[in-house]
């Protein structure tokens, strides 16, 4: 097994951080170590990809980092705040105000229009959207004509873009996206990824995205490779080729 | 396939139980009604069979009525005892207006249960049974002694040797005999109290001291049958008496009671039917939701080769099991309910405390038939829809079933509403054979019709509430509104269940308050007396009271009203006697002076409608009988039939009444004061007269009106309590729908929680949705209830229900209560939803 790649020399602002994060499912014989002591820093204003074979713990890492799931041991920090051990209500507020989510599918509430879905986290919080920011997000996501439509009247790609806009509109400290393009064709994927890229570049948003797709990873600033519940490698300024090559090496190292 | 559907049933135990709840409650109501009335019937049977002799000699035709006032000469008893085959003969005296006042001064029994008094004879009842057995002390052997039934003695706090306070309608209003013994009745007394006097004292109290009886029991010798004895006795009787065998008299009496109990059975079954209709909504809804949720599973069955029929049948099998379980549990709950109804009736005087519950085979059969039929019928539509699930649905994420278009449904609903309204109109206004059935069917038709259209009719209401929600609760409110709207049928069906209960309750509220208002208005218009002395439990009281009243300073006029059953032509009728000279001063009687003069001369005054009905004109002769000899009364004239002005449709003068053997006790005594008399002072003087007679009270106009309203309020309370069950079922329906919706929307809930919806907000979202449903149902219900109530009042306007009064405060309270119910109904589903783990929820199917 490879040792973790050396940390980049520059000092990055840290948006989120885990320390020895461990997640164990089940007990006794049925025990599964989903995360075996993961310590990573997520840099602010960067687009980070998490890659790795199926079952390597990507989703688990993301869920724990986002406070959706409880860690078995270890710590998670969001900015300076330790979220491990926070109470349910504080976690809810944290998710509402500081974190954005994009899931692989079923991101939207079917009874609400695109606009209402986008504004949902804000209105749950009872906050007014910043109209300028909202207009800009809508403009970037390119959905201004479809705001009054319900999710069922939108294509899969459009739905994911609405989900992206929702994640962005409350200006969270960090956005987590679990295979946001997993269900999309290449054209729709491109639209979504471009949008995410722009929100990092133009607005300085921090995004963490799980993906299996090397070309999706090429939109990011940094790729973290997971295997068997550990961070095993890291790549900066990835391209589809370098990612593919690195994945191949990892598979080789695992004896596949 | 069978195994698969049973498995899926077991996997959804909770949902199964929830869908069974509606069946359980409906069946419980049916079973409870039957059990209760059977119990009631049995306890009456018990009394009847021991309340006759081997052969009963009685006034001819008196078997048909309780309390004929005709008597039998005492000399006949000895003659009957000497008849061939007779071992002995005993004369009996029965009175139903004798009440015991407890040591605390409280009247025992009353409120509809008779206060019975009998004379003591040691003659046996039919077939050597006995109606009463001595429990302690001894039977009264001399005047001034009585025996009491054990329950009355206990309630009154009397033990043997005590002086007992007895109130009668005889010339002696109040008697204080010594308790010599306590008796046990052979059957339940159904709340009645029993006083046993010596024969001599009973005769002096009830029959004016004559040696006479109400009936005679002739006891057979061994070897003689009842029929033989009857044949031997019959020739000895004068024409106006008859002899019947004890067995047939008991049977006839029992039949008569069963007949009158049928009313109670029907009454209760109507509420059972309401509960079942409401329950049907819930079952249809539950199964529809279950089918919707299991779409993929059902589609998978179809994909692997199950036919439409098989899929539909699998749903019906589920329904069958639900029905079976529901019926079984419902039967059990029915027993509990019967006990509750027993208690409810006990509270209004029909005491069945000692009676054992009767579970007839018919009850069991009815429970299962109702449970299964209702469930299968209700599940039929969802089952058919399940069969239509396309196999490809197994592969797709977002299948929705094509439901028959809303258009057709609304049209059907409108048609049904129109039909119902027509039936209602016919029942209320036209001369149809069974008006009550028409009205019932009409109301049902309108309710179901509106229920069908309610997805459309209710929409503006939901949207309107949504606008309020949006303002007050922001996005949580928006989502609650949208959730209520996303499945209009489901919302409508859930709300409709509540609508039915609320509509009926509101209808009764409108009708009840209109009735009270009408009565008040009539009383205001017709009641010209200053005080009325009357019996608060509707039976007669002693004429001595009126005599005392007349002596009070400041009393100008005392006008008495006597009443009872008697014969007019061939029929038994309620007849009253008034004093022609004074009645007009205390009440309104719209008639001519000439008619009043005729009445005074022995005539019969009829209400105009009755006269037309019978084809009687002034001067015609009518054969009448009170007790004693029949007599011919000349029609004195008619009075305008405005309700409340006259105590009966047939009026005699008190003189005529007394002369022909009418019962010598007063039903009402009206009092008018002299000008300038101190009303309060006279009032307290009158109060003093009746102070020791808890059955008799003095009231002014307001008090009288209040007293008249009392039975209506009581009836309303009973009806509300019975309708309450339908409302409870509807509330369970809301809980059920919400809980199932939570399951259905698990993923969505997970998502909402992930983007920061707090548990509290989630619960409040469900609560708001629940409140929308409840308010929708209640609002529709109140509107319909008011319409029904108004329709009925208008139709009966000529029959005394002249005033429409809509109890707005009460109706608004119903709606507010529904809102609270909505809040409560959401508690449990909300808790379940809040407990969901976010990741599990998002990951769920
Ligand atoms: N709720 C759970 N109970 C038990 N084991 C679980 C649970 N969730 C995940 N696991 C296990 O934890 C490990 C990591 O799962 P995780 O979902 O994080 O993988 P992943 O990298 O996201 O995989 P994929 O690329 O397939 O989405 C797997 O072995 C999985 O089987
Ligand atoms: Mg995953």
C-alpha cells in the first residue's frame, strides 16, 4: 500500500477537516470498517473530488463530514467548529446555514417549483434571499425560464442544476455533492460540472464532490483517492488522463 | 400468489392494523347495538314472565296499554276463586306513579323509569313462579307498612323499620309508611322502583278506597292447564272483562316490548351505519395508499407473469384478512361498547345494572358479515386499480397510476348530490310512504355526492388556507399546502370521513337549537300563567297539591289539566281534560266561546286537523271510554292546531273527565296571580307546598322553558355521543393517512432534513397538513349540516318547529375543535417522521 502523498507546501485556508475519522458499521463478525482513520483537509475555495472504488467509503466520508452521519471515532471540523458531538438541533442549523448538498438523484421536493426548491434552505431558515445573488445564481445555472416548473417537468440535468442552485443560493461554507452527475448523460453532466466549476472560480465556493468519472474529476482542483476506508493518494490540477493513470496505479497496487 | 400476499401483509403489520381500525370500530358499533338491545330485551322478558298469573282477568283490550284505569269489582275475586280448576284468585293493584324519596331528599329513579306500586298478595305468579321474593323483614301485613325492592331501599338509605318517604299521585300526595321488608325481584327492574302496600292501603290510595282491582290472577289447581282454567273462568266475566292465559299474556307483553325496543335497535343501528360509511372511506383510502405504495412490488408480480386478476385478488385477499381480523376485534370491542351504551342509558334512568350481556349468534354473524362485506367492497376499487399496474412500472421510478378522470368523478358526485337532495325533498315535503327512509337516503346521497366532488370543491378552501399558511409559516406552510393538494383524492377522502360526522352533528345542533327556540317562542306566546306546577318527570301528581295552591294568598286562578290514555272510537288516544272557564286565562286556546260552552256541557273539543282527519263536525257523537263505562261525547267544536297551546288533540272538561272515571290526579296546575300580588312571595309559598314532593315543581315561564329544553339537551347529548364514534373513526383516518403519507414520502423527508429542516419544522409541516384536512372536513360538514338542519326545520315548520335558530357559536366551536383534532392527529405520524434517520430515509425506496 502507498503512503499518503505529501501535503502541498502552500498554506491553504481550511474549510473542513477530519482527524482520524473512523466509521464502523455493524458489530462482531458482521463488522465493516467503512472509514479507517481518515485525516484530510478540505481547502476553502477549491473544488475537491473524492474518488475510489465502490465501497471504499467515499459516501461515508462525505456524510460524516457533513454531519449527516455520526462518526464512530475521530473528529470533524467545519471551519473552526467541531461538529462531532454537536446536538441534533445545532447540526440541523449547521446543515441549513453552512452546508449545501447535492445528491445523485431525488434532490428536489416534487410539490415545489424549481424556484421554491432553490429557495428552500433559505425559507426554512426564514431568511430572505439576496436578490442580486439569487439572480446571479439563476443566471449561472441557466434556468431563468424554468423557474416556475415542477421537478417532474424538468430533465434530469435540469433537475441537478436546480439542486446545484439550491446548494449555492444560501452561500454555504461548503457544498457536498455525491455523484451529482451519476445519473446524467455526458451533455447534462458537462452542464452541471461547468456550473460547479464556475461557482468555485467566480464565487469562491468550496465544493467537495464524489465521482467515479475521471473526466468529471478533471473539472476539479484536487483529487483525493480513497481505498478501503483510507486516503491513499492525492492529485492536484488533475486531467482525465492523469486521473485515469493514477486510478490504474491504485488498482494495480491493490492487486486487481 | 396467496403466500406472497400474506407475506406482504405480515411485513406491514402496522399498516394492516391501521386499516383494520376502521373495520374494528364499525363492527364494534353494530355488535354493540345488538348486544345491548338483546340484553335489554332479555331483562324485560325476565320481568314479563313472572308478572302474570296462570290466568289473568283484566279489562277487555287493556293488554294493549299500560295503565288502563278501568277497575274490576272486588266481589268478582271470590267468584273466580271458586271456578272449577282454580286453586285461588288474587286481585292486583298496579300503579306507575309512586316514587320513593331517599333519606337525603333525592328522588330515586325517575327520568323515564316508572315508579311502580303494587299490593301484596301471597298468590303465586304463572306456573308457580313468583315476581318477588322476600330478602329481609316481612311483607306488609297492615296499613302503614310497605316493602321496597332492594335496590331502591339501598339507594334511599332505608333499612327495615325506617319511615319511608313515598310520593304518590293519589289524593295523598305524600305518605310516610314504615319499611317492613325488602324484596328481591326475579328479573332486572330496568330502573323501576317498587313499593308494595297492603291490598287495603293500595285500594285506598289508588282506587279511591273502593274494593276493586286492576286485574285478577287466577291460579290453577294441579292437573288443570292454563287454557282449561281460562275456559272455565271466561263465562263468569262481565262483557267488559277478558280472561287470558298467563303464557299468552306474557308473550304478548314481551312482543310488545320487543317491538318498542326495536326502535332502540334501529336508533343504534343508524349510528352503526354512519360509523360504517365513515369507516368505508378510511378503508378505501388505506387500500388505495397501500396499492400506490406497493406499485413496484405489484408491477414486479406482473412482470414475472402474474395476471391482472391475480394481482387484484392479492389485494382482495389482504382485504379479507383485514376484514376477518377487524370483525373479530370489533366483536370484542362491541361487548365493551355495549357496556358503555348500557352505562349511557343507565345515566338517563334505564338502569340495567343487574342484567347480563346477551351475545346472540345473530350478533356474531352480523359482525363477520358486516366486517367482511364492508372491507371487501371498500377494497374492490383499489384492487382493480392494482390489477391495472403496468409491468413496466417495476422498472420505472416515478409511476403514477392512471386514475379515472376527475371529470367523471365530479359529474357522478353532482348527480348523486342532486339525487340525494331530491330524495331529501321528497321525504320532507311530499307524502311518501316512508319519509324517514327518504330523508336518511337523501342525506346519505348528498354526503356521498359531496364527498365525491370534494377534491374539486375543497380545492379553493385548501388554497385559501395555503395563502394564510404561506404568510404565517413560510416554506413549511407552502409544503403543507402542497402536500394536501398533491393527492386531492386522498385528502378529500380523509376529509370526507370527518365531514360526514361533523355534518350530522351540526345538523342535530341546528335542529336541536331550532327546536328549543321554537318551544321557547311557543311558550312565550301561549304561556299566560304566572306559575306552572307540574311533574318534572312527566307523571301525574296528587290533586292535593292544587288544593293547597289555591289557598295561597295572591293566587287568583288555579287551572288544572288532567290527562291519560283512553279510547276514542276504536283507538287508544292521549286525552286531556281542561277547565273551560279558566284555561283560556292561563294558556292560549284558539277556539270559539260557543265551543268552550259546549265543552263545559260535556263535549269533546278537537284540534281542527284531527276533526278533518276523522270527518267529525260539531254536534257529532263520539264513543269514548276512560275507565269505567263507555260514554258518548258530543263534538263541542274545534280549536286551531298551533303546537304547544293544548295538552292533547282530544280535550274534555275536567268535569266530564272525573264523571267518567278519568284518573283523579293532575298533570299540570296553572296558577295566575291577583293583580298586584307579590310574585316572588307567592312563588316561595308555592315552593313550600311542593318542598317535600321532589317529583313536583313550581316554575315560571323561564323555568318551564328550561325544563322543556332539558330532554332535548339530553337527547342531543346521547346523539352527539353516538355520532362521536363516527368522528373518532374519521380522526383515526386522518392519523392513518398521515402516517401512510409519511412512509410514502420517506425520501423526501430525508432530503428536507438534509437541507436543514429541523425536526420541529418537520412536525409542524405535518401538523399543518393535518389541520388543513381536518378543517376542510369540518367546514364542509358544518355547511352541509346547516343545510340539512335548515331543510328539516323548514319542512317541519308547521308541526311546531316554527323557528330556525342556527347555533353559530357552537358551529364555529366545531370547526375550531376540528382544528385541534388536526393538531392531535399529526402527533404520532409527526413523531415517526421526526425519528427517521436522514441517511436511511434518503436511501429508502
Ligand atoms: N448503513 C450501512 N450499514 C452497514 N454497512 C454499510 C452501511 N453503509 C455503508 N456500508 C458499508 O461501508 C462501506 C463504505 O460504503 P460507502 O457507501 O461509503 O462506499 P462508496 O465508496 O460510497 O461506494 P459507492 O461508490 O458504491 O457509492 C461499504 O463496504 C458498505 O458496504
Ligand atoms: Mg457512494
